[in-house]
C-alpha cells in the first residue's frame, strides 16, 4: 500500500515539475522602459550637525568593539 502511495506521489511531483515550467519567457526583458526612466535625486551635502552626529555614532561603535 505504501509503495503505491510513494509511486503516486513521485508521479505527481514529476508531472508538476514538467507542467509548471512550460513558459520560460513569462517576464519581459529588463531593458524595456522602467530602468531607463528612473531619475535619481541629486545627493545633498551633510550639515555640520549631521556630521557631528555621525562622528558620535562612529565613535560609540568603535568604543563598543574594544
């Protein structure tokens, strides 16, 4: 009885594998439109306060490693 179940399960999985991969071209190529239309914003310079905050964080991180 178990042998029949294993055979049926194996056949089910194999047939599922064959039928699930019928279309290999389901997605459009990546070079159509959206990748060329994205415009990244210009980076903003950090203010003095931002730099000081980041330096404090870096110092705290480095001290925690020691």
